[in-house]
C-alpha cells in the first residue's frame, strides 16, 4: 500500500509523499483504497454547554424572542404605570434596567460561545470540502489517464490494422504482372 501511495503522489500530485500534508496523505490513502471520504457534518456533537449555547443563541436571535421580549417590556411598563396603585418598579424603571442589564450580560457570552462554535463548524466543513474536492480531482485525473490509455491502445490497434493492410497492398502490387 505504501508503494501505491508513493506512486499516486508522484503521478497525480507531482510530489513525493513526504512533502504532502497529513490531510493530503489521508485523501491519497482513500483514493488508493477506493474508499469514500464524504461524511455527514450536520450530526450534533460537542459538550452539553456548547449545545445549550447554540440553542440559547438560536432562540435569542429569533423573532419569537423579540416579540416575547417586547410583550414583556410593554406588560411591565403598563403594569407599573397604569394598573398597580403602588407600582413595584415606578418610573424610571430602575429594576427593569437592572433586569435588562443582567439579560444582556448573560446573553452576550452565550452568543459569543455559539459564534465560536459555529466558526469551528465552518472550519471543519471547509476542511472536509477541501478533502472531498481533492479526492474528486484525483479521481478525475485517474479517469483521464485510463481514457488516455484506452485511446492509445485503440490507436495502436488501428496502426496495426493499417500496417497489415499496407503490407497486403504492397504484396499485391509486387505479385501483380507488369504491363
């Protein structure tokens, strides 16, 4: 297998195996083994905290959250200005400001964790795309080589047919009576 890998590296990439990156060697091994390289990247993985951060960020960045949050703010203001005789949080709503600050302080790092996780997923997807594309290119190059070999065999066969035909013509010309 090692010799096949070296041959493929030289023939398809024009480099010795030692000069290739580990990722390129992994792709070449897959080409040599005729194995697939694609895999499903949508499968959830990561720690519980990372998955929770993704869910919180997804909800915190949705219209549902905005409408619920807006409804809560309006209800708080209406309750404390119009409905209660002794408001829990009278104008200028100091307690509401405290709650909003705490929500922002909690939400910002969770969103940043989710963005970091998404960036990692994007890097993984880009690396996977590179491997799949490289394998596709290598397989296409191998197909071109096979087609070239088939054409060469066909051309050689045609030349042999033409040679035989020319010999028949030459023989026929040599044996025919001259006038």
